[in-house]
């Protein structure tokens, strides 16, 4: 296949391009080249999707399939117009942040309520608008937390690096709460297969959930680390100014008011061909990537975590810390 990746200079887009090249497809990546470099073996075309004529470099070329990872509706519409009639199959990578109800567990893509579309509002609302620009023949993959080597967000890498250190680990909320993620390479593999097969429709693109306890246990077991988890109340973290999900001084796992986002029913996606590697493989590969100098880290420093643990233990038995 001749495959166009609109993106391809970082994480998921790059994994899609690399996977397709590995299968012998003719891959073009189109981006500005600011986020990183496209993988070896692709044809790179410089485009700027924020400029009206910014996709001129793609003029006249035909593709069997295109994959778009954009977040801005204007960029999606501009690409659809510029490539009109020259792409066989479209995949749009969206997000589970499009859903309005983030609390109810076990929702499915086909029936869950969406946020009101917006041109330049929140990330999820803008993705709803992006999705609506595509026609019914497209594949829409609503990804959850994407993990694995190359992750620029630092969220999953925080837990990998933290569990590798072992010892007493500060963990947010209830150990039975869900965690749900997908290895970028599994998502890439499914997207390329789905493009080959002409799959259309809207799917949540994430692995089935596991509990937080199982998630931490499996991370630690991936490299034989020994640890104990101290589960702390989210209200304690709020009182101490710990941010939610990402950024400095955060614990990057969803909290109870967003567990609907981490417990989606993905049986339709599995039936449509998504296959998954064991979490342990994702954990080990991410650790190797980090050890080789891989990406940024978010979350608590060791000193910040130790201070929060001290405050938590000091406060127990005599009311909130
Ligand atoms: N990470 C997660 O946990 C997560 C969770 C749910 C959903 N998602 C979705 O999954 C996808 C992840 O995609 P990704 O990892 O490839 O990263 P990304 O951060 O979405 O990458 C954006 C890509 O678009 C290119 N780009 C940005 N502005 C551009 C412009 N003006 N003109 C041309 N190209 C432009 C960037 O390259 P240049 O900067 O080089 O131009 C880059 O390759 C996204 O759709 C995201 O919304 C991610």
C-alpha cells in the first residue's frame, strides 16, 4: 500500500509509519519536522497544516490509505479538501476524551454520549469536531492512554521508573479502580491492518482495563522489583497541591471522577482485530528506552513522594494531614 501519515514525527504517528515500513509499504510522512524526525525508510514531505497552502507538497500524489493524528479541526478539514479523491481509506486518531460522561464505567464507543463539538475549545470537544469532518467510510480510533517507548507525555514512564526503584510507592485512590492503556505499537499494528482491510466505523482503541493494584504489581514484576503500595485518598493529594494526571508534582493516573475514561468496554475493538502484547513487554521496553536516554518524565520527584508519604503517615490516626 501507499500510506500517508499526516504526522509521523513523534510517538504514535512515528510508530504507525515505522510499522508500515517494516511490512514493506510505501510510506509518506507529512509534517513540519519540528516534533522530531520521521522513521528511516519513509518519504518525508514538509507541510504546515496551519497555512492555507501548507499542504502543497502533497499535490498530485495518490494514496491507498491516510492516517491523521491532528487535534485541530481546521487542519483536518484542510487535509480532507487538499487530498479529496486521492485517498482510498482514511483513519483518524481521536481520543476517549471526546466523551461527556467520564464517571460511568464500562461504556462503549457506539453508544456513549459525546461532548458538544467545538472549534477551538477543550481538546476533547475539538476532537469531536475533527471526527465530524470525516465521512462514514473512515475509521475513527479513539485512543486512551498511549504507552511504550517514545512516549512524550511522561505519564506511563513515571510508573515504570517508579516501580523499577521499588520500596514504598505512593499510589492514588482505590487499588480496585481501573487503569486502561494501549501500547503505541499495538495501536499502530491495528491501524495499518485496518487500513489494509478497509475497516470503517468508530472504536475505542485501548486494551481492556485492569485494576490499579494489578497494574502496579505487573509493572514491578516485569523487572523483579519489590515494592509496597501506600494508597492515598485523592482529597489528601488535592490538599497538598498534587496535580491530576500529568505535569510536575502530579501522580499520573486518572482519579475516581474520571474512571469512566479508564474502564471502557472494548469488546467491539477486539472483535475488529486489535491484538495486544503483554503489559510486561511494554513496561520492559519503556524502561530500556528510558535507560537509553528516552523522553521527559512527569510526576513526583523521589523527594516529593517521600515528603507526601511522611505527611500521609503523620496524618493517619489524628484526622486528615
Ligand atoms: N498520548 C496519549 O496518551 C493519547 C491519548 C489519547 C489520544 N491520543 C491521540 O493520539 C495521537 C497521538 O499522535 P502522536 O503521538 O503522533 O503525537 P501528536 O502530538 O498528536 O503529533 C502531532 C503530529 O502532527 C504534526 N503537526 C503538528 N502541527 C502541525 C502542523 N501545523 N503542520 C503539520 N504537521 C503538524 C507533528 O509534527 P511536527 O511538529 O513535526 O510538525 C506531529 O507529528 C493524537 O491524535 C492524540 O490526540 C493520544
